[in-house]
């Protein structure tokens, strides 16, 4: 199986940071919706989108309307929020 295309080596993920405003928080499903600015590291324009969050992210400290800095990791169009903190 490891010799089959796409098997064996794990794909390298990309890490990117961004800023935005929280527009929704879904604690039971560990998801947060962010209206974020451009994210040059992954060539994304400003947009509003929902993200899964890592287990280490404490969503009880995030509320709708918060301006935040966040870190994403993933690849393609699948990214997970790895950290989120209030914007200063």
C-alpha cells in the first residue's frame, strides 16, 4: 500500500495566521465562524467561513463579536483553527 500514489508519506500541512471577527461559535461541534481579512500565507482573500477547531482551543472563551488573532493549519481548502486569542 505504501507504494501506491498518495500513500506512505504524510502530506505536509501549512500554517497560517490571520485576524478577524467571530460571527458564530458552536461549542458542541467544536466549530467557529470567522469573518477574516486576507491571509497571504495561503493566498486567501478576505471572507467569512466556518472552521473546525483543535481540541486545545477553549471555545468557552470566544464569543460572537470578538476581534481575534488565530492560527490555522491544514492544506487545500481544509484548515483547522489551532489557536485563537483576542486581538490587541
